[in-house]
């Protein structure tokens, strides 16, 4: 999974279904979420793009989405925020949510 910056954010999220993981390297729950996301990325390949934003490196971007706690995952569809989940998100629940947006 690619870690993107504020400069790349709009171009990465503007088309299709994109799950953005707002995280920090020092965050234990974020590391646990990363394992789940790596598995999800393999399972949903071609249907969904998953990217990460390091809140320590891109504080302004994190603030613009009201990130107060990490991990926070936001699902974008064609550039619009459609789902937001704070904390650990079980893989099965993520898949159910993502599938509801796949046509």
C-alpha cells in the first residue's frame, strides 16, 4: 500500500473507490489495521484502491478531514467521502461496506 501526501491526495481519490487509512507509525492499533488492510488489498484487487496518509507528515490534510483519533479509515467514491470509520475495522465489515458501493 502506498503512503500518499497531500499533493497526491486529490488525484488519487478522484476516481473510483478508494479507502484511505489515516495512520501514524508509532500507533499500535494502526499497525494491527495495516495487517488487515494488506489482506483486504489482495482480496479486493482491481475493485478498490487502498492508500495510507501519515498524520504526522500531513497534519493539515488530517485536520481537513477532522481526524482526531487513529486509525481512521475513510472510503471515497469518485472524490466524495462516503464512509468514515474510527478505530479498528474488522475485515468482514469492511468488505460488506465496500461491496455496497461496488456496482
